[in-house]
């Protein structure tokens, strides 16, 4: 019964969408890519994706990819089977919240985005939004539009170029697909406001189809504002400004209210966060390390706490929690939080060398020489070939 | 209008991609990351890290000495107690000896891992052994900044790019160097970060921007001292 009611809601949404998205319907072409322009667009995007994949920040994890694929399957069902296209996903290790769609159905997702979402419905809101950009051929449409307007056409989303820029340290002019001042182009890039709203709305429909509570789209989009912590002048935060995030949230809120007012609408049950944390667990750990490097200690801890809810036995995660406390306050004098976390790591694995070392180092700072000596000796016994073994031996001499 | 094709200029930049470490010239920033008066009250003893440069640049000991002299002079003039970089260098040397030099014969322990270990432990040890309030880092860094028609302006410096061939009008990005002085507290939180433009690292040959030979860089003592002074001028 619920499914039928959801379908009614979906039909209503779809009818509304049909009006909003009459510029280009989602793939109806008999062959793809459809025109020479689109062929070139796909080639350029593919070249960009290849550079990204070869650049060192992409990480492959079959478990996470399979989980994301399963979410996309729930959203799409068999609706794109006729295209002969299978969605693919590229995961990028970057703490900034960002995602983008290549025109042929590969979705780029940064670890920061996965980690900051609280459940799979929130992540589903962003994923469905990006899938909609693909389904609606927004990059192709915008290229055609800009051509008509006599402007140099942007092809792939600027977010994808930003991900590439992060790893090369510079914007690659080929990847950006046009000559001239790259920064200026950045400022004018992004999907048009109309296309963003279409993707938001279609995303809600896909969430409902997947049995996800559509209300979770609001906190999902609010999370996007968190990018400001990675630098106020950082253009990567532009995800949250094209169009203005507040406007999009208002528009989404209205769409959600409209959908809920429909007769027979039934809200999907709340999403279980643990299901989501389990699905993305390796990303939680990868991103916690990145946030640690960025000195985002609270964020790193939050990700690690999520991770430990589903993998409480992992000494590495406990150790990293300790590192967030130690690096936040490296000279102490209170090391109870970091030492507590190191002890938890050692409770899981008494030979976990990094925890032994840092435990010893914090005891040394507190002038608790006997405890320091014991922990550092254990460290050396566990990892005698460690790169810093000689230095630790030097400390031990001083601790006699 | 004689215009240099942007594609060619960008191709020149791409050839020098290794030079580029940062994406663009940042707008002028307030160097103090904390209240200046609080900084002056709280941080009295400042230890210097040995001056350093991005890997592309070859920095001689005399250039490093110039950097340190200028920064030390300014800090002392402003009433700070300065711990010279030789203190941290000494700890690094001691630890390098403890790990049997920077290159390891043992399998599984690369010299890079050892060097990283020495760097990390030495800084921790500096804080452990000495009652310091902050650490100052001096580094010559490479950036990519926008330029127009052989004129480039970045980090408080405006200069012309050396060129051969006739006058052309164009826009491109060019690699340049800047002196960066950053001061961190014991939590490694930045207290002060200041950039001062040093010199362009490229010149134009006709329609191409080309990297200057590395041995032609960092030879102008006046320029180096001026940039070093500018980087600590706000202190």
C-alpha cells in the first residue's frame, strides 16, 4: 500500500517535473552520445576523468562502491536500462564536501561529502541530484546554450575541474576545456540556476522512489555550507553558492511541503544511520586522516565516532581519536583524553605500535618516566625497524 | 592587435608544471591571525626553523643566512627574544645521527620515512627542551599568479617580466616566488602569516612563457633582503 501511495506522489512530482524540465527530456535519444557536439563533450569529460583517476587522490574501495551502486539502483530501478549505460562512481579523498556528474553517467564523490552526511537518505539527496544532472544532460544542454549565446562552452562541471586542481596544485587548462583566465571562468561556471532547481526536484522524486524520507534533503543541503571551514577564500566551496544555498534550501523546503500535502502521501521511515556508516566505513577512516591533516579535529573525531559505532574493534580508529586530542593540545599538560584513546587502541591490539609510541611520548611529556620507558620499550619491541627507532632509543637513554 | 595565443602561453606553463605549488595569488591578507596586541603580550620567545624553499628552487646557504638575518633583526627590534635556527638544526643533526643518517641500509625503512621522522621528532623535542612561545618558519615558495602583457603584480610587488620579441598583449598565469614568514604557537596554530613577492620564475620568448634557468634565480641580494624585510614588516 505504501508503495502505491509513494508512486502516486512520484507521479505528481513527475508531472510537475515534466513542466519544469521541458527543455530537454531525460535521455530519449536512440543512441548516445547523440550528436557530434555530445561526442566531443563526452571525450573531453572522459579525458578529465582519466587524469583524475591517475592523479593519486582517487581511492578504490569495492565495498563502498557497491553500497553506492545499490543506492543508485534503488533510485533508478530499471528506468535507464534502455540506454545501455551503467552508472559508475569515482571516489576522491578530499575533505571538502563536493560531488559532480560526468555527462556519461560517472558520478564523482568526495570523501568529505560522504562523511558529513548523517544517513543514507541525506547522501541520497546529493546523489540523486547529481544523477539528475546526468539524466537531464545538463552539461550538454548548457554547452549548447552557451554556444547559442556565443560564449565559450563549459563542458564538464567545474566541480570536477576543482577536484583535479586539488591534486595537481594548479588548474589544468586542458581539463577546463577553454583558454583564458581560469579563475574568471571558475567564477562564471556551474550549472544554471534553473538546472540546479530541476536537479533538486528530480532528486526528491528519486529519493521517494528509493524509499528514503525526502525531508532529509534539507539537512543534506545545509551540510554543504560547512565547506567554509576549509578556507573562506577557497573556490571549492562554490558548491554551496551556485545558486545561493539558502535559496535552494527554501525551494527544496517548498517542494517537500508540496509533496507531503498530496493526498495519500506517506513519509518513508527514518533512515538508520548505522546502515549508512556501515556502507561507507572505510571512507570515514580515510577522511578522518584528511581532517586531521587539515587540523579539523572535531570533524575528524565525529567521523571516527561514526566509524567506531560500526567497527568498535578497530585499534586504528581509537588511535586516531587519540591523535585528534593530542594534536589539538600537543603540550598538555592534560593528556587524559589522548591517553584514554591510545589505551582503547591497545585494548583491541596490545601490539599496536603507533599507540604504544604516542602513549610513551605523552608520559614522557608528563615526566612519568617509568611509564614512558615501558611504553617506548614495548614500541621498539613491536616495531624494531621503525624509521624513528634510533630516536626512541635516544629518548630511552634520557629516561634512565 | 598582436595577441599571444593563450593556449601557447598556457602550454609553456604546463611544461613548467612542476614549479607550480599553489593555485593563484591570494588577495592581500591581514598577516596576524590573532589580535596583534595579544600576540605581542603572549609570545615573547620565538624559535626560528632553518630557512627553506620549495624543492624546485636551489637556495644557497648565503641566501638562507640573509633570510634569517633580516627576520631576526626585525624580531629583535620589536623586543622579541629570538632562538636561532641553529638550535633546531642541532637537534635535527643529533636525531639524524641516531637513525644512522638519512639513508638506511635496512629494508623497509626508506630515507624519506627517516627524514620525516627526524623533522617531526626534532620539532617536538625543541618544544620539550626549550621554554619557547612560538616557532617562526621562513620559506621561499613558488606560486602561480595571473599576469597581463609582461606585467605581473603579486604579494606587494609589481614588476615586468623579461622578454624577447616585440610587445604583445596577452593574459596568462606565471610562476613567481615569494618569501613567506609564518609563526605558529605550540599547537601549530598559525599566529602570523605574511607573503612578500620576490621574483618571477619565467620569462617570455616570443609567444611562449619559459622557465628561467634555476641557477639564474635568487641572485639579487637586494631583492632577497627587501622581500625578507617586507615579510616581517607587520611585526
